[in-house]
């Protein structure tokens, strides 16, 4: 029998590569016409946009995955390091760049907000690095971390340093008095769909992840999906596209097959679901596996987004690959996000060249249709900060669209929000309550984002292989990609 992986997103592709590297037979079922999941580009006419992730971080994760397959990442992708990590604007043209060179960033902050704030950033960067280093092995690389396993795996000094009981926003006040800098570095909480006013200070580690390197992928993020897919195919993975998984079959309390939308039965001894874990918990793969994991409540869900892919003409302030236009009142913005899009939202702009832009604002999951004037609201914020933008072509996605693209997610793009010190440990792990059923992807441990999804796929493959080593004779597993709508 084969292993079936449901979903050809980054996590599913990583699991497939990791399993075939160990000689396993793997089959991937995917509802979409091609691989990539959230890496899939948006096409408007002949124009292609990155519409989800826009850069690569944690390069070591991808290098490790390709090394497991006896290959090199560099053989498949051309990565261009960003020297300016992000440009930030406030009203009246106030601007600050954050650089790959830490001393450049310190100097820029000193010029922007004064020497004391620059020293605050130096301390912030040091503590971010300490948190990142402390959590790398026991948490990010760990299979089933718990508060108790973390406490047992690190010195008390490091445990206290990760600061899980203080909110991120409150912790930022120790380093920065300038509200603009609190706003800038508080934005890292949104990278996992969370509010800086509710997330733990542990999320400071995101700052060090960025400081460790950010790369633009030549050819766009679809090129990363292609690289993972081509590596998996070269390893012998069998792919079935436009082939949604309908039901996971259980025999003698263990996974035995996946039934696809055409009624075809794919026999297997193991399944890795690379979809939002809520798809399992809500019964989209059948009642027999519904109890395998839990789903977050509406209040526990992460943020969603409203995105615009546009070809534009611009005048005014210059853009970098990543540019952020901040609202005038961050606290009010996040208060309003509890019910709908903010009236004055922070707007993220990714400049993809040749006039192509991705514009994004945060929005709550389960949101109703965006206000009719949402595009004007976004463009007004850009104008207030000095950028005049005329959109000639535009394609919009809302939380409702994301809910359709990712069934059972309710449009939440990052699974469970990282609110409160226990939230991170409440994410589903690779192993489930059903023997032979495993989870991967950004809604599972260790969290959202492409590198984390790849780590989740690798953890799922490792858990499967460990469990299989306890079985005799060995049996293969199947990976199924894609969800059918009920």
C-alpha cells in the first residue's frame, strides 16, 4: 500500500519529499489543478501575481529538506537576498527602513527617533535572538512540545527569557517609547494572524527570523512551489490533480483508504492531511475521523485578509519589495478588527515589478462581504502617507473567498490565533487520535507561514515513519491533497 497525502501545498509536498527519501511509496491527491496551495499565483489576464506569501525566510528549512532527498536547493531556485527588509510610512511622509545589516538598522532608527530608541532596538534584537535560539530545537523542531517539556529542556534563565506571560505590545514598551516603533515591531504578530495586544511577547522571535535573512524568489513564489513539486516527482511521488479527497476510510479503527470525488478508492495504511485541520474536525473527510483533532472556536481563529492584486501607476513616495503604510491609531485598528475591516487600516504593499502590486489589509475571519468602498479606503491610506496610486487592473479576495478556497477555515488564514501563552501549544500536532492519520500545514504545529508549513510536513513524515517502525510488516502510506466541498 501507499501513503496518501491530502493537499499539495508546501506542507504536503515537504512530507512527500521526506517520505520518499526513506523509500516510501507516496500518492498525493489535490483538488486544485496544480501544486502550491497558498503559494499558487493569481492570474489576471496574462499577468501573474504572488497573492499569499511573497518572500522566503528560514532558508535552512528548505535546504535541509532538499538535502534529505540528496539534492540542493540552489539547483532548483534562484534566491535574491533583500538588503532592505521593509520600508515603513506613516502620515505626512514619515519613513523608516529596516535593513538586513543590523548596524544600518540601528543607525536608521537613531536618525528617525533618536539615540535612546536605537539602543532600545539593539536590546530588542538581542532578546529576540535569545528567544529564537532557545525555542529552535525544543519547540520549532520538536514533535509534541508542551509547557512542561520546554521547561525541562532549557535553563531557567532561557525559560524566563521567552516571556510567554506578557503581551507582545506591553513588552515592546520596555524597548521603545516612540509609538511608531511600537507599531512597526508590533506588526510581527500579524505574521501569524494575531493581535500584538493579545499575543505573547514570545513572538519577538519573528524579528530575529527576518534579521537572519529574507530572500526574494526569482520567478515569484510559484517557483518555490514548482521546485518542491519537481523534487517530489523526481523522487517518484504520484500526483492526482483536480482530485479532491471525499472521505477517509477506517477499518479496524485504523486508516485504510481515501475515497476521492470520483468514487475511486485509494488503499493506504496512512494518510497525511495537508489542509486546515478544521477540515478534519468538522467532518469534511467523514465522521469516522472527525474526532481526530479539535478546531478553534470563532474567538480563537486567526485573522483573515482583504487582498487586491493590481496593475498600477504610482507617484510620490518610493516603494521597496515590502512597504507598509501604517494607520494613525493601531489600538483602534485592532479594536475595530474584532468586528470587521478597520476604517483606517494599515496597508501592506508588495511591489512585484512591472507595475504589479499586492495590497493587503487585515480583516476578521467570518467577515461579511467587504464594504463597497474598501479599495478607496486602502488607496486613501496610501495617499495620506504620500503615495498616489491609480489601479488599472484589480482582482480582490475577501475572507469569504478564502473560506471557499480553504474549506472549514472560515477564512482564517493562519489557523488558531497566537493569543495567550497556551495558544501555541493548543495547535494540533502531527499525530492524531486516529491511528495512521497525521496532520501537516500552517494550521498545525509549529505554526503558520511557508517555512513552518514545511517543518510541519517534515514532522508529520517523521511521526509516520516512527510509528511504522513499530509495525511489522512495514506498510506504505498515501498522501492526499485537496478537499471536496460538502
